[in-house]
């Protein structure tokens, strides 16, 4: 292709598409979508999301940055891989969905009241604090995700299972107080601090 | 059989469909010796299985008739039916080709009277009708068969049925002693025109071709229009009732990395054409809906597309159907999300026609090393192919018009090769 053609393509390529290509996992595939709709039609989450994948890809091309990154859609993905298996163009749609979700979160645009987002926060907090995941704390955190009263209700509903797990030594209630931690926690903290530095640079470049 | 005369100034054309016939005729009418090889008992190929051509909606029998007329009149063409190529070796101007000739069990005496068919009782799958019906084990492939000569299916050889056929023949045409023959010929150039086959719809798992009786393919729909076909010329569902709401699904197996990567080019026009069959036979009593990614009716044939769009009984949904599930009364439900508004739909139809794609029939393992067959299974135009040229749908997915043009070009290339052998050219 001639240089002039390339220049023309760059001119008409939206900034957000470029941003997605540069920063989102597998983002370079987005331009390959031919809008056939098989991914959307094959998605088991059906009506549970705002924008089907095919629409998200079109919105990326149409430069709708905030609407895409704040969409709840990609957070609803259950990773069933139906879309990847059926996409006629071989787009790794599941991976792009997770890439978009993660990028939206990094840019501070992810929806706040979304269960998967909340779960991610709780999970991440546990890792940052302990250098490893404390399953009991995550479980309790999820129970009380939507307030104290709902948390008690959830706990009572899961009582039988909890007691059975304790009885068979699958769950140790003492883990809630302290629990296992990784050895070099300060090393991990340093590592995460450095990563946060890179992240801040990145947000300064692309974020608002 | 009589001796096959071929020299390194002979052009061998493999495949007697519209492309092969065209290539053979163009070369022969230029005075070249042509050996035309056809695997089936008759020439005519896929075109002989169509009801109408697009965009003029004339009958393919007419076009074939002209080619047959030219074929009969030309002494330069030697036609061999029921013959397959087993291997090609050598180089441009000097190819050695191994041929395998299957026995027809009927010789040149045959007058196509049909007494043998009346005599036998066994029935076999009717390949001309995509196995949608049975035919007698002694049969004429179809009305437009050329040569007009019956065939006895090998499955009845050695049974009482075969003897009945022999006894019924008044002209001594049935020869049950025929054997498979292997022979080797020398030719100067090869035009490969074995055409296409419909993509196996059962492989498109979400569409349930193998699960739902009322999900059929476009080639099967085409056969329904033949008065001598499986439904006697009627558009009907598996239970014999008349459909009221037909869906056509485009790109069923084409433009899809999981199936055929290429665009098959004909299916958009084929479905648009088939909506006119529905209009012609059922009028306002039946609706047609075309589900598509984009309609690829280019240049002058887009007029046809625009004309179909005017029909109030034909509607278009811009969406590749995601999957098909069973409904009531043998109906099926098409599910997906459309691209114009991103609306989720679940539409019930009583008959679904899958516009299945064109799969190349170019074989592997029989061409000389270095012959370039591309990722889609078509023979590329490449210098390293020497004197071997793909024609029609062996070179790309083409409609009849373009296949004939392409075949003429291949004939011209082959002529240059044999001219060099003869020393009359460069």
C-alpha cells in the first residue's frame, strides 16, 4: 500500500481504536470484526448485558471511549468461549472482553456497583495485604458485599455448608484472624509500588 | 474399449462441467486435439443440477444444449466418461497421466430406451438429486445426460437384477463382463476443471442440518424445482406440507475460519434467485427472509438484488444466525443478534435453506511436485505449475459466467504450451 493510503487510514482511524490496540490485551484484533453477530447470538448471558461484543467493537471504532470502558458488559463474561469457538474470523473475543474490563478498571471507568468488579476488588485487597489469597476472607467479604443485613442472611443461608466444611477440616475459622501470609511481604509491596508507578505514567498518558 | 490416441500435442481437460466443456471446446475449435475426462457417467456437472441461472433466470439446459451441440460437432474432442485421473507426472509439453476407467456395463449400442430400468428392481441413491430420492439401479443420470446412455450400478452386478437388465435389452447394449481399466496417456498440457462440491452442511454444528428435517441446503432446494426431482417440482417441507415462512441463511460455511475461509461468491445471488422461485410458485402465500452478513451482489447483478428487495414478501435481516433450535410442528427457531440495532431475535421458520459454500474438489497427491494449490484448495496461476492450469471453480469460487470466462483463458494458456511442443510458437 502506498504511503498516502497509509496516511489516509491513520487519519480516519479513531484515536480510541489506536488506544485499544496499544493497551488492551488482544486489542489489535478489534479491527478484524466484520459485524456478523455470531458472538452476540452465541453468548449464554443473553439479555444480561448492555452491549453485545459486536456492538462494543463497533463502539470502539466509533470512538465511544467512556461508554465502552464504563460498560458492564465485559464484566458479565463467564469465559464459556462460545464466541471464540464460533467467530468466523477467529477473534479471541473472550480475551478481548477481559482485556477491556481490565483496561476500564485501570482507567478508573469500571462500573462501581457491579458484582464482578466488587469481587475483583476484594480478591486484589487480599493479595496486596497478605501476598496470597485468603479464601475465608474473600468468602466473608462477598457475603457482606451488599451490606451487613444481607451479609447475615447470606451467612445463615450457607450455614450447613460452612459447618460441614469445618467438620471435614476444609475450612479453618481461625484463618479469618491473621491467617497465612507470604514470607517476603515487603518485597511484594515494593513490587506492587513499582507497578503502580508504571500504571500512573500510563494513566497520565491515556487517561483523563 | 477402443484405443485412446493422445500425444504431447494433446490438451487434456479434466472435468466435464461447464468450465471443462468450455475449455475443451475453445481449444478444440482452435484446432487442438483434446482429451476430455469426466468422472460421472455424463457431462454437464453442477449446471445440469440447477433449475435456473441468475441473473437472467433462464434454464441451464439451454446453455448446456449449446455446449453439447458444439461437442457433438467437433472431431477434435475425445470424451471419456466414468474416468478418473490417478496421477500426473512429467513436465509442460510432456505429461504422463494415469487414468482409471470404471465400467458402465452398457456399451455404445444403447438407445436410451429405458427397458433395462423397467426390468431391474433394485434402487440406488440418486446422486443427481443429492440422494434426496432413489433411482433404479439401471439408470440414465438425468434427462440432459450426454452421452445419452444408461448406466448399470456396480452394486447389482452378479445379481439376478443384472441378468434381467441384460435380458430386457433388445439391442445388446448391456455388457456385464466390463472391467475397470487402467491406462496411461501422454499429453502436452492439463486443464484441471473438476469444479466444486457443496460444503458439508452437517459440519456447521449450530445449524443442525443433521438434526432438523426442515433445515436443507440451497442445492437441495434447487432440486425441488425440477419436475422430475424428488418433490415433483414442488417446494415442500420434509412432511410434504407447503412452507409459509422460509429462511435463507447466507455464509453457511463460507467466510468462516472454522469452515471455508473464502467467500463462495455465488450464494448471495443463489438465495436471491431462490426467493424468486418461492414467489413464482407460492406467491403471497409464502414469505422469504434472508439472513446475511452483507449481500455481495456486485456490479450489474446488483440490479437483480435491488429487484428482489422490491418484493414485499422478501425481507432481509443483517445478521449471521448464531444457532438454530427446534420449535413446534417441525418448525425451527433461528436465534441471533442483528447488526442494525443489536436486537436479539428468536424467529420461527417452517423451512430453512442454508446457502452452503463452494468447496474445491482439487485433489492432493496426484499433481507433479511444485504445483501450487492455495490454502483454499484452488490451483493458483503460477509459473511453477508448468503446463497445468486450473479452470473455473478449480481456480477460484466463481459463478457460471465467470467460470466460462476463466475456462476460455485456461484454454488459451494450454494452447500456448502445445504450440511450443509443435514448434509453431516461441
